[in-house]
């Protein structure tokens, strides 16, 4: 306690040392002049005024120190608090103090915002991995039954689903550091598309759906790994939400016309259940599943969110057109002036 008091007193003297020195020198000068003139009537008046001024200066200094000490104790109490320090700040005594307090308040607001966003992100991550854990149980359980029944084809399908769920979880975990993971190179998107279709062949065959893929050319400066994930995710959704009918893949030129030449847009279209009009504006929101999520209980609402985040980072575009019962078009754009 004594150490704190001495620190406050030392700080007060240090902050007011100029005023103390100047006032003391003035008083000493007056008293010195009075001594030289042997205290005649005029000098006695000056010396009396100097002593009186010194008394009031000392009185003001004591009162000012008490106020200063009280403010310091309030500030020390606010410093020792772990949160909401701004609420305990003393009332500002000057414009400069008011500016400093405003800086403290804004800093705390920004800190609370950052902490809130961090907590929300952690909660989203925890929610997703909880959902993912339940999601991965389905193909594992199915695989166990298939192994018991000796169904090799279905075993491969369920193993493929497990692999895709694991890959989605890894991409979601890496999303915050996506910018540092990008490697931009000229890529043949059509060749990547063929690889993705080949990879999903086991699911295409098992689904019994019709499948057509036009011949076209499409090139872009992009990241092979991340754009490959987007293409695979869109294919996965088309398969997941199409019970019967056809999945078609084709290219569009800059004017939006189907082309067999150089394309600027890649379209993956299906005859699936479609998306309700009121759900379309929110399909890229994290965790949003809408009507289709209620249709497919395994849906996490993460796939399209990841696709939008990745496409934005790559400076590409993604757009969805859909009608309930008529299917869905996912349009990936690889030009800056996308439609």
C-alpha cells in the first residue's frame, strides 16, 4: 500500500514539476526583493502577497493531489480488471483524457468483437465436426454390414464416401489459411473435370443416372487442388440430390451460349429435387441446409459454403439456378467479368 502511495506521489510531482519550480522561483524572487529593501511598506505588501499566494498554491496543490490520487486508484482498479475496463474509468478531466478514454473504449469494443468472432468460429468448427462425426458413422456402419454380406461394389461406394467426407473436413479445417496455401498456375479445367468424373465413376454407375459431358475447352490461372475440390463437391451434390434423370456437363462462352470451343463457364446441371426459391439466397451461408437439408438428414450445409469461399479467394465465380422438381444448374465462372 505504501509503495503504491509513494508511486502516485512521485508521479504527481513528476507531472507537475515545471509548475512547482516556476511558482517556487517566483515566490523566492519576491521574498528576496523584499529582503533587499529591508521590508519597507511596499515590500512588506509584496512579501505578504507572495506568502499568501504560496499558501493558496499549497492548498490547491493538496486538493489537486487528492483528486489526482483518487483518479489513479480508479485507473489502477480498471487496469487490474480482466474485462470491461472502460466502465470503471473515472470521468475525464480534460479533452486529452477524453480522447484517451475513447481510444480505450474503441480498443475494448474491437477486442470484444474479435473474441466474439473467434468464439463463433470455434463453435461453428465444433458444430461441424460433431455433424461430421455423425455423418461418417453412416458409411462406416453400411460398410460393416456389406462386409458381412460380401457386397464388394457397395463396399467400394461406402469407402469412397468416407474418403470424401474426410477430405471435406480437411478442406474446412484449412479454410482460414487458404490464402497461404494457394499456388496459381495455368490449368486445363476440362482435364481436371474429366479426372473428377472418373473419380466419381463408381457413384455414377451405382446411381443408375444418365450422364452426358460435352467436349469443350476451358483454361484458367487457378489453384489445382482447391478448384478440383470445388468441382468434386458440385458433382457430389448433383449425385446426392438426383434420384433419377440425368446429369449434364457443358461449357458456355462469355455471352452465355453453349460452346464446343473455348469456354468461360463450366455448367454442371442435374434433374434432381431442385432448390426452393426462398432458399436460393442463403445456400452459400455456412451451416444452411434449407429444405434439402431436411430431405437429406446427413447434409451439413458446409459444401456450398466452402465452394463460395474458395471461388472468391481464387477470383472466380459460382452461381446457382434452380427450381423445385426441375433440377439445379451450378455455373462456375473463370473470367473476371462473369455473367
